[in-house]
C-alpha cells in the first residue's frame, strides 16, 4: 500500500492529530475518520491498530483495555458470549449464551478470537445463573442466588461432529439398478423368444408350400 499523501498528513494536523505519522494511505484514512468523529489522538491510534489486527491480536487488545478499566475501579466481571447470526459452527455453538470471566479470558485469549463468536466490548456483571466458561470447551454452572460457579467439576463439551450420511441413498440406487437390469434381461429374453417363435413359424410355412 502506498504511503500517505501530503494532503492526508496536512488534514490530520488540522484535525489536531499529534501522534506518530501513519505509514500507509489506509492508516492515514483510518486516523482521519477517527479524528473527524471527535476521538483523541490516543484513541484514534488504538482504533487504527484494532481495525488492522488479527482476531487473536484483537482479543489481546480487548483484554488490555479491560485490564486498564478494572485497575480504575471497574468491578464488572467478564463478557456474555453469543454467536453472530448466520455464523454458527460446531466450534462456536457450544459457547452461545455462556459467560466468560475476565480472568479466564486473560488466561485463554483465543476464546475471544473464535470465528463467529461475538461479545460486548464492555465488561458485564457476573450473571445470577447460567454456564460459565472455565477453559476451552469446559463449563461450570452458576446456581441461582450464589453468583459463583457450583462445586461440581467442570463439564467438558466437545464440538459436535458432522453427522455421517446414511447409506440409504446407496441402497436405493443399488435397488434401482437391479430392477433396471432385471427388466432389461427380461426384455432381451422376450425378444429372443419372439424371434425364435417367428423363425419356427416361418420354417413351417415354407415346408407346407
């Protein structure tokens, strides 16, 4: 991608941007959009990095931001996970509706990078009930009123495997082929019989003459 234009750099300066100079046209464009929306230089740079980050890098940026807010006295505990509409897979479906505590997300950032899985960027309070993610594919339940996972061991849930197709179609095709073969054989025998009968009648007629 080409470097930013002089016009873009001048526009960023006019918007009050005081951060590091962008290295590409795309980065400059992202910064301009953020500054036009009223963001500070620091927030504009964060947004640019986030938009160009890989899923796992985005997860780590979420976690770093949440860590900072928790240090500032935020007592909210984690994220409610959900599957994006039309993006359900065997890998993400088991997390739909589960709550991911901040400490678990920090330990396993890949959970926030699962394809098709969505969550609010804002931390939420720990729910009163429901499944709690304790590790990849492992869950505990919160008992109503306790707001803590129960004492039972975590349940490991394996992603559903694609169902194997049954052999019914193959059996049906085999049966159809057998019927067709039998019909063709019967038709061939019938033709041969008719031909033999016609030949015999023809020979008899010749003898009578």
